[in-house]
């Protein structure tokens, strides 16, 4: 049985923002990162391009977005074309663990709720490598609030491959990658409304039509599995996982 993927949630269900806090979190994060029109930014795991499109529309900066999914790159590119932002936005298919860029290329690099399913240290190290001296590397993502036990760890890994760490571990990785931590903030209530925020904007009609398409594509078993995973997001995640913002600065040469 095939699993419903993030590509399906974007392409079929129409869910555009796949991170807690949605646009409000992106706005706050952008201010903390200090984005401006003179910069060339890198977004790692850019997904549907929702974030990069908004940031470029707001600040006028250039952004290169990379994602491992060909479909996500397609969605993001089409969105940039629709918004008339193709001069400043470029989306590429690439691996976050081995970025296809020279060192010291970007003014800043960032990622939204997308590093925790990956090899965190490799990805942060690559982001730090391609950022210019004095540039920032920023993420907002999930962390364990309390020790979950082996069974819960396995359950969360099966939920789209997430394997969160404790916040102290995230901070230590930033330091090991040569980044001075300039901002760290816990968002203790952000996960509490994640499920509701993710489904509310979709509405009944779009949700019903999307579910019907998923049923045709995957069958009843896959829809049942998706429902079970959403219940994990709605209940168990709130009890074990919280959200944070972490920003580091690469040393000046």
C-alpha cells in the first residue's frame, strides 16, 4: 500500500503552508532574520514555494529554493510564475545534505519545519558552508519537550520520518557547525493549534474533493492511515513536541 505523501497534501488537498504558525510564523521569522531587498537567500526544503514567494513579494530579495521533490519544485515554480516573481525566484531539485553551491554564496540560509526529518548536522553544516561570512542560518522546527520513550520515537518517525531532538541538541549542532547562536526562542503553544490551522484554511469543499481524489488514487487503506497520522498530530504531538526558532551567525573572516 502506497502512503499519502506531502506532494499529495499540496497538489491534491491544496494545503500550502505545512508548518506550525503558517504565515504569521513566517512573518515573525523574516523579521528576526533581517531579510532585505539587497540579499540573495537560500531556502532549504522550499516545498510548495509559499514561503519564498511571500518573502520575495514582501522584501524584494532574491531567493533560491531547493527541494528533493521534483513535484514540489514544479509547484513552487508555477506559483512564482503566477505571482510574476520569476526574476527573483529560482527553484531547483537538490539534496539538502549536499548543496550544489560554492561556499560563501548566499547572504543567509533558512528552512521552515523541514530539517528534523533529515540528518540535522549535515544539513546545518551545508547551510553554514554556503552562507557568506557574517551571514545568518535560521530554522524553526520541532523539538522533544520530554523524553518520549522508544515506542513514541518510532511512532513519530513513521509520521513522515520526523525524529526531533531536544532543543539543547539543536543549539549544540549550530555551535559545532561554526555558528554563533544569536537567537533561540521556544514557541510553547505553536503545536497546540497546528492540526486545526492546517485544515481550517482548506475548508470543507476543498477537503472533501481532495479526500475523494486520494481515495481514487490510493484506496481506503491509505486514507485510513492518513487519518491515524492526523490524529497523532492532533493529540500525541501536543504532549511530546514543542516548537522553536533558532538563528546562528557565521563568523566574519
